[in-house]
C-alpha cells in the first residue's frame, strides 16, 4: 500500500512554506527533513528530553510528539527564527556572553522554551526559570549559567543594562595569601 502524503502550507519563522510529507510524520521530521531546518534536534523522540522544542503559536511544543499534519494555520518558530537579520535575540546574546552552552545539543530547545517563558512572564524568578526549563535535559552545563543567561535576556528585553557578574565569567576569586 503506498504511503499517504499530506501537502500543507505551514507558516514557519514568519514565512509561508508549502510542504509535502508522509501524513504520519512528526513536526520534528518535517522541519528537519522537508524544510532543512536542522537547528531543531532529534533527542529521545519520546518527549522526555526537550531538545526538539519549538514554539507553536508562541507556546513551547515538543516537536517529536506533534504531528505536522495538525500544524495548518499555526505559527511555528524554530531556533533559526530567533535572530533578526544580523542581530542576535537577547537569549542568544546572553547565552554567548556567559558561555551557557557547552556541547550545544540541547541549546535550541532551551532557547525556544525560554523564549516562550519570557513571552508569558517577562521577568521570571530563578525558580520560575528552573520550572520552565525542567523538561529540557542538559548533560553538560549544570544549568547555572543557563538560568543566569535567561535572567540576563529578561533584563535586556526590558531595556535594562545587563552585565554578568565577574564571578559568573571567571569564578570566585581565591583569597590572597596572608589575607585569611
């Protein structure tokens, strides 16, 4: 029996795209394989790691669990849609400033989840950031710099000056000899 295909006009990163794909394909598969948007990562494909998070109508969605055939008329944003021209989104800027990404595999999912959080709550507490990102697994960073980067992005988005604390960038200074 031949595979059923669906043809839809999807709105991805502000652009309309006509895409044909096997009806059973997930949004993750269509974004990567049909649209060439490989920033969204394959992770567990069970909805447990968060690396495939994208925004659908401004809300974080695990694209490995969403059928692409259900995305007609919805606004989809991937990590490729964060940057505006040559200007980084505040989240991208603070992640770079703090070196909040190490291997980078989870970073697109973290960025998109954080963007959804900041859209709903422009000034989240550290605890609210932890809660929002709790579904995204990172095996490299320990989350400390990720949380600080989201806090910094919130400040920049509010038009505030933001500079990371010296100890965030370089660690806590050791006491000088003899001053103990």
